[in-house]
């Protein structure tokens, strides 16, 4: 095992989370998920790539949108920027970022075709809800994601590495059927 280096206090939250998660996965024998974070290109299916993107960024909406946007002419870097504010239920525990990332893909694919767009939106939300019981981030994680204490509780419980990848996978799997 490699010796863990202490991270400076000035590191960004995302970098800290990423390092903490990858270290925990390595120590826990979770090499499968840790390897997904190493290279998204090793995985053939888009849902696999979305999960790998998530494990790198810890941003669910980015992971979905950057995986699918290139299918419709938008580059990954731009998609990543667009998807950023939708993670963690738009940062306040509302609609799950995996769902909003998938909704962005539906909008990108269908454009202003309201009938196609809202039919797909309804399908996505109904299917996701039937699997997980909700599309609301705070409800899915069982913590109040609108507060620092709730985010810390989710982090401490390991929800970002145990539950969130499942939500990314589900949204991607549903998206595969819709698009």
C-alpha cells in the first residue's frame, strides 16, 4: 500500500473528496470503482463512462451531461461547465443532479420540440422515481443537502461513493432507453 500524504488545508473541497474517496476505496479493496475513476475510456458503455466521470469529479450532473453531450455536437468541456451548478440538487438538495444532467441531454437532443422533450422528461422522472422512490437529492440521500451539516453527514456516511454512483447509473440506463 502507498503511504497517504496529508493534504494542505487550502485544497478545494472537490479535490479533497476525490482524494479521500479514492484512498478509501483503495484501502477498502474497492479497486473496481477506483479503477473507473482512473480512465473513463476503458469502459465501453455510456452508463459506465458516466459513472467513471462521476468518480473523477464527484459531480453527478456533469458526469451525465459530459458523457452524452458529444452525441449532439457539444464538446465535453463545455458540457462539464454547463452541468456544474446542478450537482447536489442544484447545491441545495433539490432535484438530483443525475436527473438534471439527463434532462439537459434530453433538451440538447430534442431542442424546442416540446412534445418529444416533455414526453421524455416524464419517462425519465417516472422511471427514476419508480426505482429510487424520489428524484429529490436530499430525500435520496436521507440528509439535508442544503446545509453544510447535511453535506458533511452524507460525506461521512459514504453516500457520495455508495449511493450517488447508483443514481448516475440509473439515470444513464434510463437515458439510454429514451434517446
